[in-house]
């Protein structure tokens, strides 16, 4: 039976990945690690600062961990507000996880990358899996560094590190985590409450997006994929849908009417450096990736679940 540690387990992805893994491997075999203390009972939990390698190694040994899902990170928008913190959490933290994993001899480390790894020179449409990576944010720099470290530790030490490049993630369960695509979550709350929403991106700012069930499906599918099938390591493009704020508003208005205005801020420059659409043929070929949700299906599910959650 696997023994799994999920760093950043109280975050947007972690809060939904952990229940999925516990259903599969048992509650006691999946340990949440986070720098924050939980506000309610989250099951097995350890407090962890990934900037401290000795603490990571201690937990890996004490809990006899064989698999790590390393989700602890400072996201794009928050990273630009404090790039020094983002460097230490995202880059030093990643190095510490790999070093501790190597010393403990863990079986597998899953590390999400992001479309933030791309930059202004990257082709915007049908962005290839293997292309130029020159991001202009600390978050993006950290993701490119993480992808290269994963490849290095695989080739030098045989440490099985894998990951996907996530697009923007949309969820009705977890709040936004400080990313440039957060509008695509926030807007649903305003729409259901009938409140005016001010979008911080242009109405035509098309970006790749993914519904949380597909995000969980992708990283766990890759974790289970036969190693001999994998050519890439921690740099798999994955795609589900691409849309602009205006297109999302039009789809939401099929269910509820609300007002939107557009006032782009510093996050627009970040969005402008990212792709509009993604080529994920490598993931489809090497481990059978295929999303379950397109935009209409996602919007319908978001509206239905948020109305219940918000008692509307």
C-alpha cells in the first residue's frame, strides 16, 4: 500500500487531490503537509515548510513515504508581489523535495508545472510540448527550473519525477489561490449572487483552462502510467479548453444574468505572455490523456454546484 505525502495539501489543488487519493489508498496513507495550520479536521496532517530540507527528510522517514505530490508553491500573481518569497518556496523548495526524496529513496515524486513556463517568444496557438521557454515571471522561472531539475534527477539519480503543465484551474470547491486565471473562478460567485463583476483581464484575453476534476485526473493518471511509456518527464502539456473572459460571460449568462466590466491590471501583462491554445499530443500518446470537460459542461457543473453551496 502506498504512503503518500501531499505538500501544499491545504491549497486549491491539494484540497481536492487529497480526498481523491484517500478514497483510492485509504485515509491514513495520505498525509497532508502545509505551512498553514488547518482550520478543521483534515485527517493525517504535518506542518511543513518546504524551505527546510531537514524537516522534509524527517517526515519522509517517520511516515515511511514512498510517493510525494509536491504542490506547495507561490502562484503567478502573488509571486510578482513577492518574487523573493516565490524563489525560495518554489525553487529552493523544489530542490529540497528532490534531495530529500533522493536520500529517502522514494518511489515517485509528482510535481505540477504550468503554462507559466512559457513566455512571449513561445508560439501562442497550438503551443508545442517542446518549445522555447523564456518566462517573465518568477513563478514561470520557477516552473522551468523545476522541469529541468526533474529531468536532471531522473537522468542522474533515477528518481522518478513526473509532472504536467497545468493551465488555469477552475473549481467550485476550493477558492482561488493567487493566480492570473483566478477571474474564471471568482466570476461565478458574482454571477450567482447577481453582483457586478470587475474582470482584471481584457475581454478578449484567451487562455487555456481546465476544470478541477480533469486536473486531478491528469496528475493521477500520469502517476500511474508505466515508466517505459514516458519520453517526457515533468513537462507534459495538458489541455481541456481555451476561452476568453467574454466567452465565459456569454456561457454563464445562459443560466444567470449579471453585469461585467473590464479593468485590466498588472495580471494582463502576465496573461499576454502565455499561450492561447495548447498542443497536448505528447500526453495523449505517452499516457492516454483525454479531458472529460469542455467549457459548456464545466459552466453547467459550476453553476449547479455553486448554487447549492451558496444556497441560491
